[in-house]
C-alpha cells in the first residue's frame, strides 16, 4: 500500500505541474517556451512586412516626384554614383571634419546629353556643415552647339554646377522656341520661307518669288553670357545682286540689318519676322 500511495502522489504532482504549464501558455499577459518563440518570430515577420510596405510606398512616391521634376525641368538622370574618398577624410583637433566625395552622373535635357564628374568637399564643425565643389568636369553631346561647348568650359572653370543646370535648361527652352517659330513660318509661307537644315537650323531664308536673286537670311543664335544668362540673338543678312546695291541710293539694303534690330525691339521676334516676310513676299508687291 505504501508503494501504491507514493506512486499515486507522484502522478498527482506530475498532473499539477502539467496544469500549471497549461495555465501559463493560456495566460494573455505572459508567455514562455515554444509559444513565446513563435510569437517573436511572427511579430518580427509582421514588422518586416510593414517595413517593406512602407519602403514600397516611399519608392512609389519618390518615382512620382522624379517624374514630375523631369517634366517640369526637362532633365532626366539615367545614372548616378557617389564615393567617399577615405584617404582624404580628416578630422582636426578642433573637431572640424572634412570629407571628400566623388560624384558621377549622366543624363539628358531634351536633345542634349551630358556626363558630369565632380568632387565635393564637406566641412563639418560643431556650429555648421558646409560643402564646396573642388573639381568639375563636363562632357556634352552633340558637340554641334558651339555655344554650349564654350559655356561648359566656363562652368568648369567656375566650378558652378547650379549655373550649368540652370543655363542648360533655358538654352533648351530657347532652342525649342526657335524650332517652333521656324516651323510656324515655313507652314504659313511655304513659297517664301526655306530652312536649309530643317526646323533645327539656326538660319531661315526668305526668298522673293518675283526676284529670285533677292534673298534675306535670318541668323538666330542662342547666346550664354559670362553669368550664365541665356538670350536669343537675331541678325539679318542680305543677298542681292551688285546692280541692286548700286541703284540703292537711299542705302535701304545697307541699313536693313540695323533697321531689323530696331523692329525686333518694337514688335518682338514673331511679329518682326512676320512683318519682314509679308513685306518681302509677292502678295504685297
């Protein structure tokens, strides 16, 4: 009987112990053992999933902003990389930290493609953080735009990256405006207007239908000054027979370029060109 009693008590103690374990597993405020590990894993997966959803949302937002900026400015960046030059990182005793970064990017603004390589020196003190461009290299294509080649050289000398982007944007806008204007007059006066190199040409020829040897040439260049300001520059050239020059006692042909510039100042580009074409066309003769 004693042995049976001892065995019964042992079984009761084991059952009680198991009951305590069950109560601990079912308790909402406290977990342990495998259940606790499972909860940790489940919570971790849930947090990672939420984090991934946040990243996707942020990525979509950034892509939307980038698309908007590309449409607004005309710039499209294809490749970009940044590298910190560890060898040129230094920190002085006064707590000033200097870090040299090398950047590379390539992209395009409408028909102009570019590649940039530049170095930025970041200087961080206890009071503020600043950065300066220490080196700038610009490669642009196509190279047919002589104005852009000269401008790129000046931007490199000044290491002025904001001026480069700003001036390139306005250059392209002026280029598109010239192209649109030439196309408009070619369609409006097909018998009088000739574009030797198509609408992308910087010259527009105005020919007289009554006097084939009489011709006016509009030379429309886009200039960029030392400060990066972009502006159009239009000149008028005349092509007339020598005999006509001899008979021009009032020097009308000789003074035509100066008169055209005065007309530009009064009427503006489109109205001045329209007046000149109508004056030179057969309809008004």
